[in-house]
């Protein structure tokens, strides 16, 4: 059976590709083959560091942090399923990968004793360039647990991919998200716990932003997190039946 690393390397054939790694983790591959990882969780560090069976990893580890070399990694906030404490040092061990992390992640970087000029701390309103990718960091409301969390709109190959990050429903920020232009893909949580959108709220956000494709995330990895993709489907059919959506299996790749 072909491994996920092999799928990533061979995926795309000159087209923009989106790859799901489970939880809120996605890889974007540009048409030229460059790789950007967003909120990848490839280890089992959450259970080890949180000390709760509710945070036991329930999805298989299909990819090791050193299986592929990334051009960029984004950590939208310092929770360990978004800033993978065990994987970040592996990603940054080469001389290629750049890390873009919310400002709250600086403490975790110090804990890891990492110091290099390829780490950039970001806040809403900032834009960065990483090879083929232009990264627009936008507001995110993840509550008091991560007040400096960010979302990101990735521009690549003429496409715009919005990763909402961990956030509650903030329709008042729609104009900010749409200020960069029409969205080709919106990725947003549906678990409805820890301050995140639930299934209905994700559909409501999609209805407001009208992306060409909506991809729900943040379900299936931990028993404590919740999230029902079937319920999300029903809300999409009811609230915005004209909009396209897809449920991505862990390890699945799609071209956009």
C-alpha cells in the first residue's frame, strides 16, 4: 500500500492539492511542488502532556514529521494538537522549513530551546511570503484559552484557502475574511467544544462567506472533542444547499 508520504510527493501533477492529516491538520501542495503544513498533529504528545485518556489519539499516525520536508509550517495557536510539541523540532531540524506561529507559541519554542531565524511570530493583520505561498493572518476567537490565536488565508496558484483556526462563530468578521477576495476553500472546525464552531455554526459561516468548497475539521481524533460530520452535512443541506462541501478522510488528497 502506498504511504501518505509517497502520496504527498506524487500528488497534484502540476495542480494545487489539499491533503488532510486528521484533526485540524492540512497540507497544501502548490502546483510547483512546495509544501505548507497547517496545524499538523502527527505525534501522540497531547495525551502525554495533558495526562487524560480523553486526549488519546484515536486516528492512526499516517505520517512521521521527517517523512517529507516542508517549506512552511503554521501553528495557529499553542494548543498541542496545533503546535505539535514533539514534531516541531523535527520539522525545524533541516535548513529549509520556516515556522509561522501565533505569538503565544513563543513560550513553547523557548521550552524546546529552539533559536533560529526561520521562526516568525504572527498576529492578525500581518502577511508573510513563504515560497509559492502568501499567508494572510486573520482574526480568530478561541476564547481566553488562546487569546492570540489566528486564522490564515493562504494564497497559492491563484487560489485562496481559508483555514479559520480554532474559533467560535464570529459573523461580524466576515468582511475581514472576504477582503482578500473570493474564497476557493474554507476549512473550519465542527466539534463545538473548547470554544469552537459546532456543526450548525460551521454551516452558517459557510453561508455567510460562500466559499466554493467547505471542508469541516476538528473531529475524530480525541474522544473529548466531539464533532459529528453527519450532522454537519444535514445543516449544510438545510442552511446553504447551493454550496459544495466535502468530508475529507485522514490521508485523503483533493485538487482544487
